[in-house]
């Protein structure tokens, strides 16, 4: 893993090229989805403290037989009763409330990690789009240079009377299309930079990104090795937290079936005889077990459904991993094949066609077609490489691994 980077200020991105690490650090520090977790943790901590409170005590003062209608006047025959009361909870209700509140608090950290990985992956995808746009612009510039050579050669042959003016115009039109592709790539790059900067709230980005090579596709682990890591991914670990919450709810529902005793003790003063007597009482609700059954059945069904949901999620994650792994390995093979076999041969053929056109042994149409095929093959290679990089980002998100993009002079991974 790379060493942690210091968090740059938003305005400093204009001075130095933006690395993926710096972009991820900025998103992690400023994105509201992650800052919201701190606020939610305060709420759950307060709810946990509330759940730990025992039943409240209550003081009660009663006055009876005051202001009678016969000879008794005022409080002469009155009875004053002062009692203290509370509830004796049965069935471990306090422990059940504590467990439920604590499990909710603990599950928040797992949910935050899941959201963090999603944001890191989205940051990496948007960063890759900026890198890809820069590479498309470079490719368009290569195409422009080749088209300029064709225009120069066509003009020379036209001045020598060996080619009609239509050849010159056609070459110039091809050059204009290449310049249009370069300008389009530049506009797309600016749009992608805005989309990346939007993740940390910047409206008018001026930064550039570190130059990287999307064609560099590292070797990855086998599908079996990666699938073994899936059980530790936060998306599945989160189900364990939810299961603990569901179990705590079930225990709380079961505890509701246990009887609670309402007790009270106190003293009664008889004003007429100036005597004090002890009073006390117990009461209990009836039918608690029957009333608790619907809540118990609901909690049991929720716990059973969680097991099925986890199984379905596991299958979905494995299917996604399988698809991403296949995309990456196939794209990796295509990129290497294009690099080692197709592009060198097209480059040699294009250079040979240029010499043949200048000597009058080949038409401009044939040379232009080879230039187009070479440009198309380069674009195909880059398209395939970018698709592989997106598949790699998805693999990294699923397995909770470091977000890695093509190597550059800067640090290239983030835990």
C-alpha cells in the first residue's frame, strides 16, 4: 500500500497535476455522504444511552376525604398518601434494548465502509475518464501529424501535375476531421474534469491530472482467489451486522412476552386520628404473551429473510465479479495482441503506402484508407484498455482492494 498523502487544498490542484490519491483523499474528506455518518453516529449514540436507562421512578401524592359535606371541614378528615412506584421489568428487556442499540451503532461503521468503497470506485472511474480523454487527444494529434504529411505530399504532386486538386481537398478534409476529433477530446476532457471535481464540490476546476498510460494492464489474481475474498467484502459483512440487529429485535420482542410488575410503596396519614399507615401494591398487565406474538413472528421472519437476502447478494456479487474478471482478461489479451501484431504491421504498411504515393505507385485513397485503419486500430486498443481499467476498478471495489490506475510518476494506489 502507498503511504498516506497529505490532503491538498482545492485551489492547489491548479499548481500540481492531480493524482488519484489526492482526488480520493479530497472526496473522503469532503463528500457529504461520508460526513453524514458522523452525524448519524451521534444520533445512534444518543439512542444507545436512552436504551440503557432503567424504568423511571415515580412519586405520587394523593389527598382523599378533604372538604367533606357534613361536619368535617377542610382537611380535618383528610387522608394524605405519598407513594413511590416503578416497574420491575421481566425477560431481560433492558439487556435486549442495550443489545439492539449497540448493534445499530456498530452496523453504522460497516455501512460507512460500503459507501466509502462506492465513492472511491466512482472517483477512480471519473479520474480514468479524464486520463482517457487526454490519451484520445494524443492519439488525435498523431492522426493530425499523419494527415498533415498526406496534405503536404498531395500538394507537392498537385503542383507537379501528377495529381488532381480533388486529392488535395480530400486530404485537407481528412486533416480537418482529425483536428475535429482532437478538439472533441479536449472538450470531453474538460467535461470529465468537471464531473470529477463535482465529487468534492468544486465548480470551476483548473487542475490537470498526472499523465498515465491506460494501456498498462497489470496481472490480476485468479477468479478463485478473488472470489474467496468476497466473503470479507463490506457488502456481505453488512449482512452480519443486520443479522445481529434482527436477532436483537427478536430478543426484544420475546422479552415483551414476560410479565412486568408495577410496584408502589408509601405512607398514608390519617388527619383525623393523627396516625400514619404503610401502603403498598403490585399490579401486572394481563395477556402480555399473546400480545407479543405478532412482533415475535415478524422478527423471526425478518431474520429468516436476511439469510436469503445474503445468499442472493452473494450470488449477485459473484456474478458481477465473474463478468468483470472475464472482461478484464479478454480486454488484456486484445490490447496486447493489437500492440504486438496489428499496430506494428499497420504502421509499416502506412509508411510504405506514403512512400508509394509520393512516387506515384499508389493512389491517395489507398494511403488514406491505411491511415484511417491505423487510427481506428489505435482507438480500438484504447477503448479496449479503458474498458479493462473500468473492469479492474469494479474488481477492486468488490474485493475491497486498493484503487489502482495505470502507473505514473506519482503514487498510484490508495487503501
